[in-house]
């Protein structure tokens, strides 16, 4: 599946570069960050609550024509889910979205593309009565895979001063559970994250 995504991105770049114009080639760099509403979904997942967290990262927007841009990003994204407001299952990732942007009218854009995630931390924060604590998983003992793939879909508005507002949904495409996980291997469990952010281009 990773190879399929790479082929799709290369094909998109090849097709849109044909229409690139000399006055639309200014590359912009930027920073972005905002709020995550994260949970896990799937046929084998019960009723869980969203976990409110954050994302923060860098991006580069490469114009390919007057309306099309390619935007690779690198972000730290804190995800996971909550259980009855008593515990947070925290899954942190370094996310690498490869985004195609289409400007529908001046400033307003839609975006889509693959996103590849590398797990950096897995932790449970719990509270039971007056007692609480943290438990961090050893990567070797975890049942959650270290690599994740998503489809990012979103929209936003970019102002003339470089400020942008965006909303994005990251749909999990691959099962998060390791194939050799005891008891729960083969279960359908995927990440699901809404992101609402602010960015600024330089």
C-alpha cells in the first residue's frame, strides 16, 4: 500500500507539472498547529470517547500551477482515545502527510493525500477516585504497530498575509494491531482524527 501511495503522488506531480507557470513557482515554508479530536474506530471497537490533544509541525507548499500545489509536511501529532473520562490512551506519532491542494477560489482550498505515521510514544494516563498515574508501554510489549497509514482529507482558507485556517480528517487505512499480538490479533482497529489548525506561511 505504501508503494501505491508513492506512485499516486509521483503521478500527480508529473501530471500537474505540465501546467506549471513561471510566475507560480514561489515555494513557501510555514508552521502549523492546532487541536486534535482523536479516537479509534473499527468493527471490533466499542463505544469510546474522543481524546482532545494537539498537533504541531512544519510544511512546504510547492505551487504547480495557478490552482494546484503540493504540500509535504512533518508533524508531531498526539492521538489515541479516552475511556469514560477516567483514562486516556495516548498514542503519539511523527506524521508525514503528502498533500495535494486545489484552490477552488482565491484563498479557499480543498486538500487530500496519504499520510504516514511513525509511533513515538504509547502511554495510559488513568484516574481512579483520588488515585491516578501514568503507564508507558515498552515498544517490544506493545500490541500497536509502530507504523500507520492514513488518508488525509480537508479544506481551509489562506489569507493574503500568509495566515491560514484549516480543518482536516485523517482516516485510518491500516489495522493498528500487530499481526502477532496475543488474543486481539486480526481485529479491525484504526486511527480516526479530526484536526483543526492555524498555519502561517513565510
